[in-house]
């Protein structure tokens, strides 16, 4: 080589005197000329105190294209120095004296020789597969790709503009917008000291310094776009920082002078130090769009008053600023404005929380009822993505046993769940999540009735986490609130979680979805034991109601994770949904989607009948299958005597001993009691016998015959014995006619849309 070269560190030694395994391995590899493109030059050793640094020097041939972006020579001399404790990557130096400034160089106290940055991964990971062969090839690849300008990949983040610092400052998320309005006072306090640096928190301060910390005032500067590439030393003075801005065709100092000139000349402000927040937009190539924004914070040692004097804004007389006519910047004294560089990170606001979670900001208003174990964990997860503006409703307080599965901690024992959850959720991100709380029982609100009404009326979505059928029904039937409802709960054993969500127009209500869920339990084999296993209970107090189920916390967390994601997805679409997740003993999860059917509601006398298209489809199919004879069966559902609603969810077809004729149907009894009892057990008592149905042949309509009237009298007698109202349905070719309470209280439902 004829290039002027730097000497590698240390003194030349024989290869057989090397003691480090990596140095020995690289030297042997080169001496044996295993790689025809790399040639051994010498081994060197430098002794620094107790440390012995071994270096291998060699020439490497570089594969170059005809046109290169950087001046890399066909042959480069390289030195590789191994740390004595083998606890870091070796230092790789390019020994040519005029080796160019290129991307991916390490900064060193001296500019030459230049140090190559070969690896992205940490040494603790890379050392597991490091070999002499690999480092030689890595150096050759680095030089070849650098020559072409291809070392920094298109999908790789842009290089930092400045070398990082040890210390970190957390800035308010909206600091740029705040400073645009005028001087913004900050309280900067050190919160922790770590071996790798200190952590500072910056908070807005109004009305003077309070508490511990130092008062600063923030100013911002937005630099013109810069090209990424070579990392620079971090500015240590305002003069250094001005040079960096001028290199980008900017003028930070003039901008700072303009800002300070417009600030009020009050004593508290002049006594503050300056927190200078500088934004550097970065582009990959000339003419490319900006694709990254590097933010740097520099805290000044001089005060604002002293800086303003150097910038020619005022003259201080016993700390009082006097106006200067025609004042100019004292550029020679810019070096006197020393800086403390800090690595900034921004407080977590909604926008950033959503971005980190891979979602968009969603500010819909949510009223959540029930902050127990599942509800608290779901709210916690959704809040961490900045999702929603929440109102919380619950009448319970935190007792010690709650913390086995709750999102909150034991130090909050005795607090109301809503107040404690508000405090918790509002601390997750740097802006409030919870708009209000109501410490009340939805079913018995008393003087809090207006408060509950207010938060429900304001909600875009009402989430029921109460695990209470009466609460879910009440929320479904309230007419003053327009927000769509969703209910999330677990089965008694904790093996499954369930999400019921209304459509955006609330055409299919939550109570109808509940009935369809029960029907799915009877028809889907995956749900055969859905309510069958009841966990062991445990007492936490002396009252007969002081009982809680045994349920692992990880199961609650698992179902909270599944359902929180599903809630966001459900509320972002317009349709209704019924979803069930089933975890087996190994916590493997099976997800079921049960297609929701349109709700059908009819006022029949003093009662409302609620069913759905799915049930009508089933009745229609049974009728068609039975033609030309009549057929029928029993109706399964439940009663809400308070709201005077009868729900029809399912049917048990005609038993085998039934008598089916062209003009009549007599329902049999074989196995029927067992099937009705099974339906009750399978749904934990939620479905029961509620009435009868039968079909009419084609051409006969659905008007009740004399025999039908006698059947209804029999149904009335049996229903009255149980304290319920009689229910009967006649299914014809085009419609189903429903009778509730009396044979004259009837309504038709068109079967045209039933399939």
C-alpha cells in the first residue's frame, strides 16, 4: 500500500505471544491465508495499567463498483483491538490517514483513525456466534456497502445527529404547542440516579418555584431539515449549537433572541435557567421528504437574564434589565453559555399511547358499570392505549380479598372502587382518562339516580362489567341513554369469557343477544359444559353473602386481554356481535363467533314479547320439515315480571310420541321433562318452559281454531299454577301468530325474512 497510514496502538509482538483467544484466533486465520482477500500485517500489544489490549493489523481487499459514493480504496488497512475482559465488541479502526467521513462511524476523542461501527446488536448477543471468519467478512461487507452508499438500509432508522448523553429528561407531551404561546415555566426535578445516568422530570410550573427542583423556562427551535449520515459531537455551548444550526442553513441564536425579546421582563423569569428544546427534522437523501424528527434538550448554566444580556436584548443593573437600543449579539461570549445536554423523551399522552399500541386515538365517551376483577383489568388495558373518555359506576369498596385478582393494590383497601380506579387510570398517561365517577348501585341508586342518568346519557358506549343479569337487563332497557351497550362477563368456572355487543343503531338490544347466547349454549357442542362446573367458594367475612369464588388471577388477566381487544374491535364496527372464548386446562384458547340475529319485539296486550329471527327460522324449518302434517313443540325462554317482558329463545321440537296429522297436532311427552330440565341446567336456570307452539298447513293461515282455543285454555291453566302468563304461537306459511295472556291478545310476525 502507498497510502499514508496511522500506526495501530501498542508495540509489535510475535503472534505466539498473544494470550487472548479472540486475538489468537484472528491472527491464526490471517496467517494461514484462509481468506484470499485478507492478509496479515502484524500483531501489537498495548499495556494500559493492568489492562493488556491486543491488536491484529491486516490488509483487506474491498469489492467496489465502478461508481462509488464514498472514497473507499480497493485495499484498506484495518486494525482490530480486543478489550482485555472480552466484554465488548473489538474496536475496528481504518488506518488510512485520509479515510473519509462516512455513516456508521463511532465518535472518538480524536478524529483519526476512524472507528467503524460494524454491529447493531449488543455484544452479549453477538459473542455467542462470533468467529474470526465472520469479523473479516463483516469488515469487507461494511467497506463495500459504504463505498456504494448502501450500508444504511432503506428500512433502517436514520442515524442520530449527535452522540447521545447519559442523562434523560421527560418532557410534557405538548411542550412544543405550549412554548408557541409564550414563555413556559418548567420545574425540572431529578427523580432517580442510575449507573448509566440520571432521570429528570419536567413539569409545568405556575406562580413561582414550589417544592424541590430547579425552575426553568422552555424555549423551542425548529431547525431546517438536515441529512442524516455522520454522527457529531453533542454541543456543549450555545456557540456549538449555533454552528450546528448554521450547518443546516438555520440561525438558532437569532430565533432565540427574538423569543426572549417578546417575553415579559419579570424577575421570576430572568432568574430561571433556560431549557432549550431543539427539533432537527431529518431526511435520508437530498430532495427526500423528512422521515424522522430528532429532539434534543440543552439546559443552560447561565440564567435567562444573563443570556439575554449576551444576546443584546437588555443590560442588567443589579439584576434589573435595562432596555438596550440597537443591541447586538455578542458572538464571542456565546461560548460562555454552557449547556447540559439531556436525552429527551416525551410524557405518554393519548396520541403516543395509541401509536405504541398500534391503534388510532379513540375519544368516544364510555360509561363502565362494575369495577370488579374483570372490569378493572379491562379498563386498565384500554386506558394504556389512551382509549376512551371514561365514567365509572360501582357501589362496592375494595376489601383485602379483592386484590387477589383486581387491577389495584392493597394500599388502596377501604376506598371505593370507582375512586381508586379513577386515581389509577389517570396516572397511566399524562392526561386524564376518567371524566367522572358515581359511587352507587345501578339497581338502587337512590339520591345518585340523577348522577347515573347523567353519565349514561353522555356515553357513546355503555359497558357492563357487573356480571349481573339484572344490571345488564336494566341497562339494555333504559330508554334515556342512546349509547350502544356491550356486556362482558365470565362463566362461573372462569374457563370462558363472553362479549355481547349491540349494533350501532341498537336495533338488536343487549337482552336479545343474551337470549341468543343461551340458545347457542344448547346448540353448540363446544359450550356443552359452559355452566356445568362451579368453582369452590371461599369466605372472606362473617356475613352469609361474604363469599367469593376461587379463580386464578391469570385467568382473569387472560380473559381481560382477550375481551379488551374485542371491545375495541366491536365498537369500531356497526354490527352486533356475540363472542365466546374458551380456555382449556393448558390455557389454550378457542374463540367462537356466534352470528347475531335481528331482534323482534311486539307489544301484545300488557306484555312485550322479545324473540329474534334465528328462532323464527328454526320454527319455520321445523314446520316445512313436518309438512303436510302439522307439528309443534315447547317454547323455551324466560320472564322479566318487573318489565312485563317474555323472552322466547329456543324450542324443543315435538317429542317422538306426538300425534301429527294434516289437520291437527297433539304434542307428546316422551323425554320432554328431561330436555326442559337439561335446558335449565345448561343455562344455569336462565331458560325455562314458557309456552307451546304448533304449525298450520299451507293455505290455512294462523287464526286459532276451536282446538287451538282449547289448547290455549290448557296452557293458561298450567301457566297460572306457576304464576306466569300463557304463551302460544301458531306458525303458518307466511307468518307466526303469537298469543300472550289471552287468546285475544295476539300479534303477527312476518316470516318472509326468516330463512
